[in-house]
C-alpha cells in the first residue's frame, strides 16, 4: 500500500528542513525526485547527499513565486522523468515575530500597527502565492496523465491563532489550507488528490533556524501535550502516506503533525 517505487516526485523548498526530509523519504522509498529550490547554495549539498545515498535525484534552481521559473522546472522534470506523479508544494518562509516574546512580554516588532506592508506582501506571495503557482504549473501535466497527488505544506497556524508566530504567516497558511480544499474539489475529476500536511513547530532553518535554540523552543514545548516539537523526520510518515496508494480515497484532507499542540496545553 505504501509502494511509490519509480514514482516521479516534484518538491519545492526541497533543499532544507521539511522539504529535504520529504525528499529523503521519497528517495528511500524508491521515488525519482526533482528537488526544486531558489537557493542554489543549499540545493547542491542536498543533491549530493541524496545522490551519495544512491537516490535518483535531480535539482532545479527555481523561485516558486515565479510562474516562469516553475514552468521551466516542470518542463525539465517532465523531459527527464517522462512525467510527474507526486507534487509537494512546500516552499515557505517565516512571517516574522509574533506579538509576544518567548518570555511572555509584548514584542513591538510583531504588533499589528508596526508590521511592514511590503513584508506582509512578501509572506503572502511566498507562502500562498507559491502554492497557487506550483499547482497551476503542474495541473496540466497531472490532468494529461489523468491522475496524481498534490500535497501542500500548510501549518497548524492555518486554523490556530498564534502568540510567537507572525501575523502574516497565520493569514498565509489559512489561505493555503483553503486553496488545497478548493483544488481538491476541482481536480478530483482527473483523479488528482490534493491534501495538506499541517505541522506544528519543526526544528528547521526557517526564521534563521531560531527553533534550534532552547529558549525559542520552550513556549512551544510547554504548549504541546507531548511536550516536544517536531524534527523534519517526524513529517516523513505522513508524506509517504499521502503520496502512496494507502491514501487513495483521501482528498481535501489535512494531517496535523503537532504533538497535540492544536488541542491546547496539557500537563
Ligand atoms: N519549521 C516549522 O516550524 C514549520 C511549521 C509549519 C509549517 N512549516 C512550513 O514548512 C515549509 C518548509 O519550511 P521549513 O521549516 O522546512 O523551512 P526551511 O527554511 O528549512 O526550508 C525552506 C526551503 O524553502 C526554500 N524556499 C523559500 N522560499 C522559496 C521560494 N520562493 N522558491 C523556492 N524555494 C524557496 C528555502 O530556500 C529553503 O530551502 C514552509 O512552507 C513552512 O511554512 C514549517
């Protein structure tokens, strides 16, 4: 049920964090992977690492906010692999600081009256606009094949309000969640299943890798009933499930991977 051997996988934001973990599990499971990222400096070592492990991988430097870049990356992947079966629309950035600091004090930089409107636009364009553009770029390929999977990375911030996460991020991820449901409804006719992975906090390089610091992790660990926050490896199981025949009757769904954080705090 979890067999994805030979499946052709297209992953945006694949050079780091969650996208790289998805690339690892899909490669381990025998997929053929196109790693798409705007950062050539991190894409190269990620590619080398997967190649050294014996994976069938290729890289595309592309900005997922650019439809031109995405169409070029999709065309190159189709040309190399003969098609695309599974798409992870994952690229995203931090939304800046929340309105509270880790110690519970107010953070002026996160106050709504201080938010830079240009930064707001950049977060929405990167986190929501790139998911739209990725789906737009791959839809013709998947429709032609009469089937495929699209898995977007949203966040528990799509439905929860936040204290330590920036307001534009929360708004962008709410858009991603609804876009995934809308696309699922539209594309079902072509046997294209669209689902979301919604992580709570994960230790990655997002926001300058701030969650690598114990002090920044502390409020999130306290707020999650499991009292830990995720590592990228914690995302792999859901990624493989949503990419594989095991989830063939699931579309428009969201899998929370948050240690129970969205339930509220516990002892
Ligand atoms: N880390 C968390 O706590 C967390 C929680 C929930 C959701 N997410 C989401 O997971 C996704 C991946 O984030 P991560 O935490 O792995 O961060 P990360 O910074 O470790 O990796 C993100 C990757 O995306 C790439 N990227 C950024 N903008 C891009 C663009 N315009 N075009 C192409 N590539 C781009 C970066 O170069 C980087 O390699 C994001 O959508 C993020 O919002 C992260």
